[in-house]
C-alpha cells in the first residue's frame, strides 16, 4: 500500500501544491512581522490567477502573465494598505470584503471578457515553462521533485532563506520587526510605521499575485472561478503555525501541501473526491489543535482579550 | 550665553481644549531645567511639539538660537534632542543593543553588524555608569533597567539636550537616587536636561531652574535655590495646598478578605505570586507597595477572579472563593477598581449608563427574569452622576468623551455603589489631577469609615503612606514585610521594594 | 479649522453634501461609481445596465424575487450579527447553513405526515444541526483557545465535503443528472403567502426574527451582556459576564439561524438539495456583508438585506437584458464594505489630511467588527 502511495510522483504533486501556499504565506508572514493582520491572501491570489491568465492570453506570453498577476495582487494590497494603515480600518472586515470582491470581480470579468462561465482554457494561454536544472534534475527521486520547477517554484524556495536574511539580519528587517512590535517606539526614532506597513502589505500583494500566477499558469494552464479554493486561508494558518518564522512557515506550508498532494493521490486510488478535497482542511484543523498554544495574539485580537 | 532651548508663544489647540496657550520658556545650556505642572497642564503636549510629534498651531521654538520646526522625531534627533518618554518606547523581543541602535545600525556589507553594535552600546553605557548588558532581551529586564536603555538610546545618538518625561514614576526611591546621579553626571558633561515632573520633592532636589505650567500656560519661571515647594505648588494649582496630609486612622474590625499561601502564574508561564498571605479587615485600608512587575497586578487579578490560582486559598466573608466565577465573587461582596481603567474598567465604545451598569446588570433592582427595568437603570446612572459630580453629557453619550478624572469617577462610583464589604482599589488615582485625587481619596476614606475593607495597590508611595492603615510590600511575587505607616518613611518602604533588605545588600 | 465659506451655496447643493457626508451613503455612491467604470471598461453601457438592474429588482416578478431572496440574506445577516455583536467572529455561516440545510431537507423528504408537522420538524432539525456544527468552533475557542475566525472558516470546506459525500453516496436521486437529493414532496414545502405574487411564509418568520433580535438587544440582560462583550471582552469579564459560556451561546443561536435558513432554501425555494448550490450562491457571505453594512443594527439589517437582495435579483435581469454578468452585484456589495471599513467619506477629499497623532496611533486597534 505504501509503495503505491509514496513515490516521486507524489512528492512532485506535493511540491506543486506547496508553491502557491508558500508564496502567499511568506507574504502574510511579512505582514504579520510588520503588525498588519493580513487575511486577504485568498482574494489577492485569485485576482492574481485571473490576471495572469488574462495577461498570458492577451500577449501569448507567460512573462506578461507574471506581470499582470503581480499587478492584480498589488492593486488589492494597496486597497488593504490604504484601509488598514492610512484609515485605520478593521483588517478583518477589509480582508473578508476584499476576498469577496476578488471572487465577484473575477467571476464578473470571466464572462465579460472571455465569454465563458466557470472555467476558461485556451491555447493562447502560455503556461510557465518548467526549467529543469541540467544535471541536478536527473538525480533520481529528488531531481524531478526539486530541480524541475517553474521560475516561480525556484523563486518560492529561494525566498525562504532570502526573507529570513532580510528580516533578521538587515537594518530594514530590524526596522520592520520594530514597527510591527511597537509602532510608537519606531516612530519616536524616526522610522515611519506607515511606510513599513505599506511596504509589507505591498510585498504580500506581489507574493500572493505570484501565487495566483503559479496556480493559473504553472500548476494548471487555465482559469477557473474560485480556483484559489481556500489556499489563501491555509496560508493564513501556515503563518500562525510557523509563528511568522520563515523556516517554520515553510514547514507548515509543506504539511498542508502534503495533505493536498496525498488527497490528490488517494483520489486516483478511488477515494471519493468529496473526502480528498476536505483533507487539506482537516489536516489544517488537526495541526491547529496540535499547536494550539500559539494563537494567543490572534485570539486577543479577535476577542478583545 | 545662548539658550539651549527657547519656546516663544507656543500654542496648541485640540477639539474643545487649549492644550498649550502661548507658552514661553527658556532653558539655558548645561542646566537641569524642571517643567512642572499637574496632569493635564500641557507638559506632554509641549514636549510632543518640541519633538516634532505634533505640529504647533502658533509660536515657535529655538534650539541653540536657531528656529527649529521639526517635521518628525528624526529631525529632532538630528538637531541633538533626545527624549525619554514616560511610557517606555522599547521593543520587548529585541535585545538592548538592537533597541539602542535601531535606525542607526552599524552595518557590514549591508547586514547589521551585531558585535559592533554591542561594542558601541557597551562603550556608551560604561562612559556614563549605566549598568546594562547589551545582549539581554528587553522583555526580561526590570523597569529600572528599561529606563537606562531609554537614556542609552538618546546618548548613543549623542543627544545634547535630553528630555525626561516623568522619569521617576516607575522607580523606587533608591533607583530614583541613582537616576539623579546619572542626570547630574550628564549635566556636568555639558548636556542640557529638561526634566518633566509633577513631584515637587524631585524639583527641589535636582533642578537648577523651574518653569511651572498651569492650564496650558507658563505661569512662573523660578530659580530653584530661591523658591520653595509651597510656592511652586501655589503656581501649579492656583491656590494654597496642604502638602502633608495623612488620613486620620480608624480602628479595624472583622476580617473581610483572607488570602493564604496564594500562588499564581503570570505571562509567559513565569511564577508571579508566591505564597502570598494577607488579611483585610473592615474599617481599614491595606496598601500594597512594590515596584511594578513584582506580582501586585497578578495577586489582585487572582483575588478578583481574572486569573487562576495555582495554590493557596482566598476567602471572602468566610466563603471560599478561590476558584469562584467573577460574578460569584462580586455577589459575595467584592467591588473592584482596576488598574487599567481604559482597557478593563470601562468600555470606551459603550455609553455612560452602560458603563455605570456593568456588574450591576443582574441585580434584582434592575431586571426581572432577564428583562431590564430601564427606568431603574437610568435612575441609577443619574444618581451616581450627581453624587460623584461626574461631568458628562447625556447618559447615552459614549464614555470616550469623558476626561480621565471623570472616567475614573465612573469606575469608582459604580464600584462603591455596590455597598460591598470589600473594595479593591488598584492605582486609584494614577494620572489624575490634584482635585480628582483629593475627591477619590476622600471617597476611599469615607468607605473605610463606613466600615468597608479596602485593599489598595499604588505605585505612589505618598498615596500608600497617606491612606493606609497597614502597608504590605511585594517583591518578586512575595509579600516581604508589613509596615506601620506612622513609623516609616518612603525610603524605608523603598528598601523593601528593591529586596535590598535580603542577603545581597544592593540589587 | 472652521473656514468661513465666502460663497453662499444653493440649498440643493448643501443638502446633497449633507447626504453624501454620511459614510454609508457615500460608500454606496462610491461603489456604484466604481461599478460604472468597471462596466464601461468592459465595453458595456453602464447607464443601461444600471437601469435594467433597477427595473429588474422591483418590477414584474422582480419584486417578489427580491423579497424571496431577502429571506436568506437577511436571515444569514442576522445570524452573523448575533455573533459579531458579541465579538465572536463567526465566518462559518456557510457551513452552518449547508449542514442544517441538508439535515432539514432530509427530514422533509423522508418524514411522512402532514405539512403542519413535517415543516416545523424539518426547521427544528435543520436548526439543531446548524447549532451543533457551530458548537465545534465555539468549543474550539473556549476549550482549546483556537480562534473561531479560522476554525469556523476552515469548517466551511469540511461541510461542503461532508454534504457532498452524503448526497452523492447516500441520498442521490438517480433520475436526474444533478448531484442532488430527491425532491421535497409537495406537502412538506414551505407555504407561500398570497401577497406580492406569492412570497414564502419564511419572509414573515425572518422579519419576526429581526424584531425579536431588536427587542432582545435593547431590553434584556442577555442583549446588554453580549454587546458589552463585543465592545470590550476584558471589561465584560471584569464585570462578571461569563464570556466563554456566552461565546458558545451566541454560536449556537447563529448556527441555529443558519441551519433554519439552509432548510428554508430547500423546502421553500429549491425543493431539492443540490450539491454545492448553497455554496455557489454565496448567500452566507452576502449576509455577512449586510451585517457589516448595518453595523449589526436590526432595522438596518432589513434595509440593507433588501438592498443587496435587489442588487442580486436586478443583477440577473441585467445579465439577461444588458449582457452584463450579475456578478457585478457581488462586486458592488464588497466594494461598499471596503469603502465603509476604510471610513471613506465626502469630507476626506475636501479637508486637507493630516497625519495621525501619536494618541490616535496608540488607540488604533481592531474590534470594530
């Protein structure tokens, strides 16, 4: 039984499932460090997926798809930043509303621009090419798993240590963490909390936009309504579970991606799709229960103590 | 000699309040200049304007003879100003070194050079005798050390003019004396010190000259050597004040609250209260003194039912309430004025009447089978407003429109009106003006005279000494001593607050 | 601050300005203006589209449909507001509705007997199921300290899967191509009233529920205590309110309303439980937006619920007649809330903005839900 389940193909699908979750979670993590409660990743990812597909279709170029995907994520992140940072609005309300706006807007634009409902696929949509690294990709097992990614896949993995370095070793990272912890203290030393929070939210817009791009042009080459399918929320949980630490967030993302990949595989082995679809969310819930001591901050935030 | 700092006609208006009204003040280079005034006199606003955190509506400020208008704190820092805020502005999870070098980090190939920042911070600390370990994480440090970190931040930036906003509020008398030594050392090294306080003793002990603020105006400029505490107090309040008042004592009766061997855990799993035993009898005020963070807050929270007891017991009127719900404690005779009147004692979004109703809402006078008698609710609110002279709009207006003193009156009125035998009063007058302090003190004394038992926690030793029948001192979660207020001075209490009476002579 | 206005403006202009200075009105105008731009950019005539939307919502069968769709929207808004008002961020309305809806409709389909018994029984079972489902995240928060915000949301996906599985493998109607249960028998369907061309009896029930909520909020200890916990949880605990127990209580009520509404959607509207139908409709989320727009104030929930219902029904007419997807309605709804939450107001663009004071920064927190 295990022989049938665990093979390189399973690991490949795990890594594939992981890239969008990890990209979004890294963005959410930067926001968390800057003291912005960020739950709009779901919407930014979905908008990114739609825009990436549209850009790729219009120019028959995955490069332009990436540009469009990032732009869509950034646009929504600007609305979030304006509302929460400049206007001091409720980040939970804004996050939910922006998620619903993205769902509505992509559902609106799909028939208006492409004349279809539900799912749109077309040969003009240029998917992201896989870029196998010569030599490394031929290593049995891990070669095809790790060294045969899209450009965004490589980026996601490289960003984990890069963001760690940025957050914990550079002046900008120190200031960002300071802003997130005590904005007044940062301000009294001449560091603008507004600027850093905007920066963090926009960074998460870029990363969630890339996550959506990977969904629509990397994992699949199509756009389907609601195709983010809760991954943005899973990313929120990954940030919580990983306590906003890059390597721990990576681990949490891997766990959820494993559940998704495994579900996909079990589906192939005849388990009903309804059960396998729920698997990532069940695993997420179980992981939450297992690590429950970690959410005091969020609980304080949502219950007023 | 040019003035280090000069304020000319500085004016700041907030909606409904004139916080600074044409303030004039001259601070000479190399002096310790005290700015005194009651809470609400406009000291903090003035300093915020100086430091670029608030824009002035009119007037201007000269620094070393040059007109200065700072757009942000950064401009002020660059002009050689350093500010130690009353509420510390530190990053708890960062190290001392990271806190100090923040935004002025030494770098090597783009990354923060940690060993270099530790070295530099240690240098500055050693030069001014500020004993701080740069590698410690700030949240693990006691309050007195945190203040040294704040001063280090200013000195690291080579501040020539240092502003200290109520720096002694959280210190023991011994720590305060140490701070004064540092301040004198800084003055002797040529720096200018602006010292903001409302404590007259400190003004007399430390400053060279004094500016008094009242109602947003600068009402007196005095030379410390030529003045007296009485004269300063007269300028501060605009009337004669009796500075040395102690409440007449009263003979205590039955034990109302009995706490024995209580243990409790604080934040981060730290042992906060350790084998604490105490008793409060009717007709007495028991004052708990201690440096902030030595378990007083946790002790009170356990007694009030907001924190779980790990061991020991709490009895109220003979009933074991160690593990009772808050509502059960209240109905067996407990009223509670909490330390944090904004976050715990009131809800700023709720109306005045809703705030006055809290903890009374299930009383038979106000409801039957869960349905309110709204007429009784309103009547209750109105009678408390008039009995405590609470200055407020209609009872439906949000409590956020009230001033600090009136907000605290809401809490005190609501709690005393329970007629409960035990009143817990935590920092009952923190941040209030003298009139409100006197009012609340008189209510506490009246409550005691009527046979009530009061357990009071205060950071103001003068308050503890003035009101208490007995004084308990807490240090590192233990009640270390019981003192008779008529037999001790502030300094005596301070010795126990620092644990200095124990084997190691100086903590 | 108060500059004198040298030019006397006409009464109409002043009145328009006064109306626009209300944040909700401004946000509505803002959303529709942005919607106008979106429709224009996608190559359609916004004026025509909006007119079709307006006509479709209130003329012909539109009014009946608007009232009909207001039932689940107002109901789900009420369910959300019960929780939000008490500071409990229940994002699990969808799951509670779907679970309750399936349980209720199965009772209606398989219980023999007269409608007078079967219909109330279906509602009760639906409500209980919704309440039980809502208790999972409630106890998760009070016993395990897991934030309801996250768990209730994740459970939506689980509820989708559970109901989908049950319908597909246990209660499938083989006679149709849909993944669906059998039809609810005629006798077990929610009766319609002979007004506005036949609106469901549920409309009366939902209005009644809103009125009850309003009275409870204003007049009872429970209403006071939930409100106080929503304003400031620490204050509520300090005052003796048992916030944990109350959290479970409001979740049970919210889940029960959700379950009843889910049941209504089957026995009063669709007549068969089709896998995914209640999710795709987005009703629970529309209800959530209505509760936010109404700031949990019951009379406003009715008004805002009717407005959003009209947007959706009118949107369908717009889709038929103007070739503009009804999903524009979803965009408009979300934009209104984004604008309200961002505190957009007319004076924002007139008055020169200043940075927040340090005092404002200090007091800026969450807790506006």
